[in-house]
C-alpha cells in the first residue's frame, strides 16, 4: 500500500493527522508531510478513513 | 453524502441483502463544499466533485434510485413510499434526507433570487455570475453567504452583503472574531451592511432591488439568500417517528427499532457535551452516516453512543476558518496562538472548567490538536498551558 497525496488539492485541514498522527503531520509551516508513505496493511483501515474524511479528497491509496 | 457513506459502511459491515438508496436529485452523490467555491468560481466542472466512481458504485450493488423523492414512511407496516408511485417494505431505514435552504416569503416567482444548496443551484448561480451582473446582494453573512461573497468578489463582481446581526457570525464565533470577519469582507471590497433586515425584494419578472429595514434601497440583478436551513422531515409526518427540528434519535442515533437517522436531519443527545445536537456539517454527514449504518447492524446491547466533536471549516478569500466542538456565546474564551490583528490565531472556549471548543484562522494543525484534547476531556486550564 502506498499513500499518495495530491498537494495541489491539499489545504492542510489536518484531518488525516488527527486520524493517523504517525503517518501524517501538518507542521508549523502549514504544509502536510507524509511520515510514512508505505505503511503496512495493518494501517489500511485508518488510511482509508483518511481518504474518506479528507475535505479536499486529496489522499489516495495505490496498491 | 450521509446516505452513500452509510451504504458503504453497511457493505463493509457484511450486510449482503438489498440496499435501496433513494435520492431526490438526479445526480449521483457529490461533494457539496466546492459548490460555493470552485464550482461557483468556474474553476471546476461538476465532474470534479463526484463522491464515488461508477465502478465503486457498481461494486456496492445498490438499488440506486436517483431523481426519486421519498414521500412517506409508516413505522407500523415499515413501508416507504416514493413519488414514482412505488412502495417498499423495509427491514431497516436510514433517514438522511438532509435539509433545505430557508427562503424569503414572496420571492418564489422572482427570477434571480437564489439559494445555494445543490449542484443545480450552483450552476444556476454560476450562469448568473457569468452574465456579468451589476451587483450581487447576499442576504445573510453566515458561512455560506460569506463564501458566496468571497467567490463573487474573486470574479470581480460588486457585492453587497446584508446581515441582521450587528456583527456577523457573533453568535457562533463570538463578538471579537465576528468583527475580524466583517473587517476582512470590507477590505476585500464587500459593501457589508450589518444590523439591518430585508423588508422587500422587488422586481418585475426578475429581481431589480432589495429594500432594507433602514429604508435604503439597493439595485440588484442577483440576490443570494443564505439565512440557514431547515431539516427535510415533512415526508415523515404521521410516520410514528418523533419529529422536533429533525428526526429525534437516542444517543446511538436510533429513532425507532430498525430506524436510524444521520446528517443534517438527525437530532440526538451528544453525551460528550450533554446536549441535544443537530449538526449540519460536512464531516458529520460522513461520520454519522457510518455510525448509523453500524447501528442498524448492531443489537441494542452492543450499540455505541454517538459522541463526536463536531468540526467544520469555511474558506473565504485566503482565510481558512475552522471550528471544532460546541461553542456558545457565554463560554470563557481565550486566544492561545497568534493574534486577531494577524488574522492567524487560535481561540479556545471553556465551560465549567472543561475545554469545549476551538476556533482557528489559518491554523489547521492547532485546531486538530485541540480537537483531540476535547475528545480526551482535557481541562480548560491544561489546554491553555499545553505546548503544541
């Protein structure tokens, strides 16, 4: 599983960071950083929740 | 939105029988927030806002009935009737009929008086904007009115915004932040009139002027009314369900055995805040849709209470405003980061010693971290001194 963020769409609402702070972080510069782009399958449910809850639909999963 | 997310959750939860998804709009489920921004500005075409793909919808194996309106339900017989003349006996019912915009009486036959709720509303208003109106009047400086005003200004249109309150959004965000919102609109060239009502909207076939309660008259080609919404519950009259500003549910979102509600239409006691809530936010439609779907599949003994920290955002000009929790005008209120002058700040709200709310202007990370603290039941004193 690979996390893909469309940074043209992302507006740093930080919802993903609230759901999975170990995978996503919005820093003081207000930009989103993906801390682990290729998490294990154990994390799939949480990443899927991030995909669904992202207000900008900026997150997708490959594989 | 709530309906689609609920249907997905039912399938994820292992429900393999028939799911009928009824929606009165002809469009497949779509995302509403871009309507007042990217769709209205013309930056995006409607295909950008689909909530699902044709393939994913097909995988859900739904009996999808678009352009069909639910007209009745009877709790005793468990029959749903629709305006295409059909009636279906159901085992479970998830009510997600949403809400509709309040309108100003007497303006129904006046062309150019608009609301913004649906994709069709947005495309109609976009056409109005494309036609190059001399002036757009926005009635109501709440979040939807503010976003429409911002988009119209972005398109170079002249905008007058009329607000009954002396300070816009002061009931939601408090007086000081409301003042900041008003300043931002005025700096962006909006003619903002506050503390004044609308006495009349006049014209021939098409709107020509708006008459305010202070006697002033504004010439207008387009009027956008953003004065709140009402839940769509009329179809449930006589159903046997309790209706009181929404479908009244228990703490788990159950309205009656086998009947749940979600989204704008649902009213339920949120035990986290000890108050009845009906939440009109985008994120709640998703979360409550999923919760209510799971509730339909669970037994009474293992059902969970729905206790979210409500959250929403509003993008206006270059400001991202976010609010999480339950904020009341009489809550204790403190700025913890930034300043009102910078228009980049975080304000916390405390009640009875607890952190209950957070408002941020261009501070998304902080808002989410404080939202987590609200979920974790952190005291107001600890939140004020937390390092984040």
